[in-house]
């Protein structure tokens, strides 16, 4: 924008020069050119200052978001270490790559010590067996494994067995974020599904649980 403005200003200067060609108007022309150049410099400085301020604001927002993400990561990590956490999902990803956006309060994976709940509730009419448009299954957690690599990324795997579910569940949480991915892989078929969302402590979760099988 600044370059375009300067180009227009230079064009205006040449127009003035072509207009004021006689000696009588040379003095007026010089004054106008001086004023025009001063205006160009002033407006250019304003544009530069505005650009710097916007860049500074973007940097401050980025830094603030990083601080918030880091705090949420520590909260999620603490909840995971206590085995009392919920992943509230806003996206479901199926094995062939299809992605569906869903409501976090009704789509989740919850872990409470040795118990786990997996609930899916698609947007639309309430046609699922859980009464909220999907399915809810409870199970017992076994073979629970926790690993944190050198970069601070957290990986969890477990088996969940219960009425309506027999699956391996894996969770990955990147360093510095509460955004995680849970993958549920059934033991008796290939209908793998992944849930993406945030991990929060169980007591802070606002999910609504439907009727379990």
C-alpha cells in the first residue's frame, strides 16, 4: 500500500511540473513540491509506524497464546499423571481420512483410574442407542502405559474391555499444548476412529454422558 501511495505521489509531482512551466509560477511550483514531499514523508512514516504497531501486537498475541498453551499442557499432563482426565473432541477422523466436526460436550474419551468411557454423538436427530445420537460404552482399563519422550511429547496406550467395547486406545499429546489425539482401534474389526480435541481434568470437564450399553 505504501509503495502504491508513493507511486501516485510521484505521478502528482510530475503533473505539477508539467503544469507550472512559466517563470511566473516556478516559485509556487517549488513551494507546492516541497509541501507535497513533506506530506509523502509524513504519510510514509505513519504507514511504517502503523505496520510496526500491528506487527508488535501480533507478536504479543502469539507470545500470550504460547503461554496459555504451555499452561494448558501442564494442566493436562498433571491430569494424565493422576489418571483422571477427559478428551473433549471437536473432530472425528475415520480410517479413510473422512473428518466430521462434532460437539465436544457429547463426544469424548474419559479415563478415571481403571475405568474408561468412549462416547460418540453425531450432530443431527437423536437416533443412537445412548439417547443423544450416538453410542456410549464403558470399559475397564488394562495394560496402561505412559511414555514421555525427550521433546516432552506424551504417548499413552491402554486396552479397554467392557460391554460393547474391546479395543486398544492410544493417546498422543504434543509438548506445549492441550490439543491431543485419541485413536480407538477395535480388537475384532478394522473400524478405527480418531478423536481430536483438548484434554482437561475430569473435575473441570463439562461433557454430558448418555446411556451406556
